C-alpha cells in the first residue's frame, strides 16, 4: 500500500513537471526575439544571503533555486491546495528572492506573471484578485492591466516567503 502511494506521488510530480515544461515552451514561443529585463546579480552572493536568511546551508539551497546569467529559477514545484494558494506561495517566494538577490521589493506584474508561468502556474486570470487578499504580504501598485502595474512585498511578506522557501527545501529532501 505504501508503495502505491509513493508511485502516485511520483506520477503527480511528473504531471506537474510536464505542465511546467509546456508552460515554458509557450513562453519561449511568445517571447522569441523580445528582450527581457535584466538585473545584475552575483549568484554566489545571492545564495549566501538567502541561505543565511532561510537557515539552510548555501550548498543545499542550490537544490531548490538556480541562477543562469542574471535570472533565477525555482527548481521545485510550489505547493498549494488551490490555484490561488499556489499563486500566493509562488509570488511570496519570487518577491523574497528579488528582495535578497536584486535588492528590490517591487517587480512589474509582467515579470511576476512570466515567473509564475515558468513554475507551471498558468491560471493567472484571477492573480490580482487573489493577491489583493494578502495585502499584509503583498501590495499591488498602479492600475491593474497597465504597463506600470507592479507588486511590492512587505516585511511580513518577506518573512513568510523565507518560511515557504524553507518548506520547499524540507519537502524536497523528504
């Protein structure tokens, strides 16, 4: 019986990864030839800052977050019982990483949506509505659907983001 549960978990992870790959391929098709906004980053320095804040060894945090040039990728699936919960958990992780690695608490909504799609979170129609419910963690700024619309993380949001990153590592190593 335990063996069957393990197989079900593996199948679920494979299905989640397949969704992420499909979403990534779609993003690549959409953004072909478009320049992406770049930030300067020192990956080792970022790993050091994040690992210290989260309380995970620098070498181990690399199992869940990776950097390529000036961009980062979350390498594990974001947990959540609903699409809304996955959106908030992923957004908190993304904004927390931006805070520690890029020294910015605010990012444009389009950057956030691309990051969420990279994680396989594709049902983003209600993203703004879902994130507005967590104003103690994330503050929407500007007019929704405008080019200047962004999300800013609060101190409680950063603390919750660090907790989620630690949970991602804990669930990864299990």
